[in-house]
């Protein structure tokens, strides 16, 4: 699954999630799960994941429940990929169906895409330093607060530059950043049409568990 599809799936779930103060009719199993609280639900989700990973691997964890399901989204909005690498980054877990969906990314695109199992990315000191270099370069162009970033940024390292792809709800951007100077070049943007509103009667209502 490419990063465009993976990100849009996540965004559809989040954008169609509505927090209501009134009660949603949930079955007993879901009510019992929700009563345990977010931290316990996250641990339940981690037990369904094959990899021996922890919540520390992720920047953001979102728990949502509907009348039919409890979903846990493990997310890393800013993703760094060294040259010739492929990793799993984000995971969607459904607690009722006991299913997991992994979202993988590669550098270059398609690298090791036929591999049955990919390692899960764990941040390194080098990766953290390179991400900060990219963020600092972006800040020279415009204000950027990574803690408030709600899109999906893929940083693919090359020999002399970083290739950046940024995807938000309605826009995709791509550009390159020189590894020596921090200069931005080969920049482009594309806008998506806003999807039509879904009929409320047919929409599954989600409540975020905080």
C-alpha cells in the first residue's frame, strides 16, 4: 500500500469521526473495553501486533469507538527513510475483529515491496538529526511546528538531497532539500477536491477515547 492510500484511509477514519456528548448504543463487549480507559486499550492493541514494539515507537496514538468496533491508530506523521530502506510505520488495530493493518514506506519507492515481512521503524540518533535538519530548512521558508503537524510527511534520503512528500487532507506537496545548504528546490503542489459529505444516517459515528 503506497503512502497516499495509507494516509487517506487514516484521514477518512479521523475526518468522519464525530465526538458526541450523547450516548451511542454500544454492545456490552465494547462498553467493557471503553471502561478500561485509553492506556489499557492501547496495551490491548499492542498485544495484537506481531512485532515486539511499544507505544514509544509512535508520535501519536488515537483510540476511537463506534457501536460496532474499537480502533487504535498508532501514527508517526513525520517519517524518515534512509537510502535503500523499507519499513512499517503506522498501524491500525481493530479490537473486536482482532485485525491489524500495517502501512509501509520505502526509499526508493518500490524498494523491497515484495518482501513478506518488513521491520518496524525505530528512531535512531542519525534519523532524528536528519529530520531536524529538514524541519530547520522548512522553517527558513515558513513557520512550522512539528508538534502540531497533522499531515503526513515522508523524508527520503538521497546522496545529495532529501526528497520530501507532504500529504494533508486536500493538498499534496513535494520538494527537495539540499543536504549541504538546506536550500529547497524542485517544488510542486497539487490540490484535491473536497470529498462529498456523507449522509448522517449511513455514517458510522465514532467517539474518541481520551
